[in-house]
C-alpha cells in the first residue's frame, strides 16, 4: 500500500501487455544517480542502458531482468570505473544476478497445493528456483564477443559509431545496449497545488535530452480508499509542460509524465511522478485579481505595459529569522515558495504585460518556473545573477511586441574604477569603498526593437539596490554608477545602430530601496544631487565628502510615488519605481494599487493572498511620436 502523502516515480515503457507496470514507493522525490536516491524504475524490456556523463570517471549500467519462470523481477544498477576491464564488470553483474537467484532459493518452500480461500479456490502456486541454473553474462555483437577491453575503450567505440548493435546477454536474455539514451535524471513536483493556479515541475533535470524536444502530459486521478496508487484511474488533462489547475481538480492527485527526447529523435524511458498531495482549493479572490480587471486585454500596437516587481526570493523567506521575526505575522504555509510562486506567476501573467522587470528572483525559480510558463504566454527573458548569491534580476518581454537586440548585465561593485569622474571622488574613503566593493548589487540591461515600428527602440534597465537602513549614501553611489553605465551603453547603441534622438527610449525599473525624499528619486527626476545632500552622511564613519552626481536623461516616475510599494510590520513605504524618459515616452494609464485595507487584511504582506512583501507596479506607456 502506498500512502497518499508519498511521492512515487516510475518509468513506463513499451512493456508487453502481460507485464504489469508497477509503482515503486520511494522515501523521497529528489533523485540523483550515483547516490542513495536512485529511483527504482522500469526500463524498456531487453534494453541495457550505458551512461557516462562528461567529466565523470564511471559508467552507469542499468537493465531490468524479468524472468517469470523464476519469479525474478529486478532492476540492476551498476557504477563501474572507466579503467576497469569489461570482463571484471561482467563478472560483477553475474555475481549480483546469482545473488538474486540465491535469495529466491532461501525462501521457504511453498507447498504444491495452497489452502483454498473462502470461495473454494486454490491460491496461485509459486515456482521454486532451481539451484543449478547456470548464470552466464556476456557482451558482444552478432560477429564478436567483446573482451579484454576497458570500459573507456568500449565507450569510445560507441562514440565513433563502431558498435551500433551491441548486446548484453544475461542467461538467455539479450539486451540491446543503448548508450547515453535520453533520460529524466531527476524530477520533483511542488508540495502545494492550488486550483486556478499554474503548476509545473519544481525540478526537472534531463540528460542527453532537451526540454524543447521532450513531450509531457498531466493527468488527474483520485486516490482509492486503499491508498494504493497503482489503483488510481488516470484521466489526461494537459499535454504541456505547465498546467493551469482547474477547480474540478480539487481532491484529485496530479500525475506528471515526461518522455525525454533529443534533437535527433531518440527517445528515452517515460518517467511519471505523482503529486505528494491532492489539489487544494485556492485562497479565494486575491487583491491582484481585482487589479487584473484593468488589464484584461493586451495593449494595442504603439503602446506597451510595464511591470516592475520584487517577488521575494526564497533565500529571504525560508529561514528561522524570516519565519519568527521578519515575517512572523505570515502563516508558515504562505511563506513556502511552492505556495507563493503559484500566486506571483498568476499575478504577473494576469497583468498581460509587454515588459516585466523582476527582482529577487531565485535562480531555480527563473529556470524551472518562470521560463517554461512565461514561454507559453509569448514572454522570453534573461537572467542576471548577483555575485555569490542564488538570486538576481530577470527581465521578460513579449516576443510579439519586441525583438531582442542585445542583453547585458554587470555587478556594480566591479565597475567602480571604470568611471574616474566618480571614482576619483570616493577612492580615498577606504571604509566607503570597502563597503561598496563588498556588495553584490547587479544591473541588467535589455535592448529591444519594436516590431510594430522598427524605428523605435527601448533600453530597459533593471536593478535592486542595497537595502541597509544606514546606506543611503551607498545606494546613491550605486545609482550614480548605474547611470554612468547606462549612459555609456545608451550612447554606444545610438551610434552603433544609427538611431535618431527619439527612436531610443530609456526605461529604468527596480527596487531602489529608497523613499522619494532621498537622493535617488532626486537624481532620476531632477538629474543632479549636490555634495550637501543629507544622504551622503547616512553613515558617519563612511560619509561621502564633496561628492556630487548628475545624469543626462529627463526621467519621471510612471506610477508617481504611491504611498506603499513595500508593506511589512517593520517598514511601509514607497521604494520601487518605473522611471521613463519623458521626451520619448508618455504614460497613458497606471493600474491602481491595492488599498491599505487589502494590504493589512492579514496585518501585512506577504500573506495568503499577497505572495511578496512588495507590490507590483504596473503602468501603460506609449511612444511620444
């Protein structure tokens, strides 16, 4: 019997109809070859899989031996050194198969006639394994037996196409050797699946296969009272990598199926995994769904909708400190990334944006969740990681509206000396320089061309500045350096692509960790911050003396200065902005922000209906002319 809370994974292949396809219970659902988490799988009958990953010094050999007459049904897995002689490897295989036969012989002998059951029918009689069965294991082609060679030599011949039809023979069973066949190396489903939200594997690792070539399906089924997952009757509900869970799925388990394939059409064993929990009802109407009433349609050509959103990285929500101090007011389940990602994915897609700038994006969330789901909605994107931190920036754009021309990204602390006009003002301030150099703050640039009007181009900047309360001076320098880099790239692009003055517009989105009264907003909207500005002395020991900043772009805040873009118990203010170049762009609408009543529904955010401690900014812009 299999518990409904247990995740099961198995491979189903072209087995004979007489062979049952069974599920193997697993104590977890993260699998890695060469470790203690090897899944028990069913491989293609009469196929032996040889696998050697680049850089590894071992070859993994797997095959499924099924001998009904001896009641042998076992998947054998071996890891053998590349330098080992194949004869020694085959002897190891032979010895393990022999052990399996010996196990059968040690079992208590079964009587020829079992007692009848209450219906008077005799139970099926087991067949005892003969003790004298000769165990023969060999490797060869139709013309020659392969011997006196290392595994490395054999694999080299596989690579060179010299061994197209090698067979592994175990007793009288012949297994066609498949070398580096496409396979699902690891797969995992999220622990939370909510009706009316998207779901996709939270982990999917393929070997010798690509996501684009592989095929997928989702099915739903109800766990029987017995708790035996083998008895679930499955109904297919989708053939995509991602699935929008339906209200009618509540109470059902979901099964994800992947058939790994490569670009040459080779297909590997099918892998299926069942959700650890049945689908649950969603949290009800979320405030962002009210905002979606203003974004029910995509904007027409010549206009584009922009979203800027700090989605709260798991790195900062999944810790004892965040659960007990920082977000102690948030129910623990609502802090789980498997729960939150369902909300912010649905929220972002519901804005039907043409440009999406995200901050605090976990690397794995970008690749495993955002990319596959957003691709289905015609949103392509790229990622800029911070230094030494597993989160960063992500910018997406609608491929029907824009064409990607260039993408770029830098770590701000690594370009300090690139601009002597600013570096010379701070280089003698050792404590200040040290603090800036230790920051991992990133800047991401995306250069886009309008498909509606190829003359029009956008340079989209995205950043997340340093957060510390005593670091207004650091943030001000970070934006100063960011604008120097942006100006350099803006001027290069204008010259390189021969763009007219109003054919290139700057858009700068992000979490600036700075309220409107501070220097960043002043620099962006007034283009100058003098040496007497208060921000320079936010930390007395690092105070910046005689430093001034300027930037050449006439910018404005598309959403103005909302009362809150961050709303927690400890801090509530406007610190996120969408800055745009006023000469080339204009704002024709701003999507209303949620009310404080909504934000305080669960005291503060994140909450069961708000997936982040920040609020998404959403604005509709258009080209000035």
